């Protein structure tokens, strides 16, 4: 049984990509975009040019692990991994940074989602992709009074 003080949680996503994306230029481009838009940084102790590149997403236990693959991952556009932010304003700031980056680099793909209103939850989100095979969905959960992330039906 897991220690209730620290329940299991997601900590990383691993993607196989073409080796060319992990050359010095590709890693630099990845770091520039994901650093500027999301604040991610490189984990240099794990990097191996042309083979592996790891982006630290805010701390050492949250990361995106990229590895060169003979048959790199390919995804339909509905495949993605998700991140959440605390406020609609924070989501808006991330979206604005992605839009700003797209003005300089048209390879940035953004899909803005309409607000989804479920009465107990208003879901704000957008999708973004840059050079990787999988998109990121950024979400903000705006809970109605009396509800929150721990709210479960029947409890």
C-alpha cells in the first residue's frame, strides 16, 4: 500500500523521435521553445547528442524523456499528454507565449479549444505541438464553489 502522504503520481512521458531531432541544433530548438513557453530546462546529465535528450518540467521528478528510435513514434492528432495550471490567467499567459513563439517559428502548432462548461467545472484548454510527435494539452480546471479536484461522485 502506498504511503498516503505521497500517493503514486505521473512523473514523466517518454517519446521516441528521429535521431536527427536530437542533434545539437534539434536539442537547442526544443530547449528554446519549451524553455520559453513552459519554463522547462535541460537535464544535461542524461543528454547524449543524437541519442537522448531530457527536458525537466519544473523539478527533477517531472520530465519529458526523448530517445532516438529506429522507428520513431507517430501519433494521430488526438493523441496528447496533459498538463494543468492553476488559473485561467496562467493558461492565457502560456497560450500567449506559444502564439508569440509561433510568430517567429511557424512550426508551432496551436489548437485553441472552446471553454467547456460542466456546471461544477469550467474547463479551459488549448493544445500545442512543436517538433515532437505528441501534442500537449494545457488545461485549467475552474471549480464551482464546493467542488474541487478531490470531489468524487458518491463520496
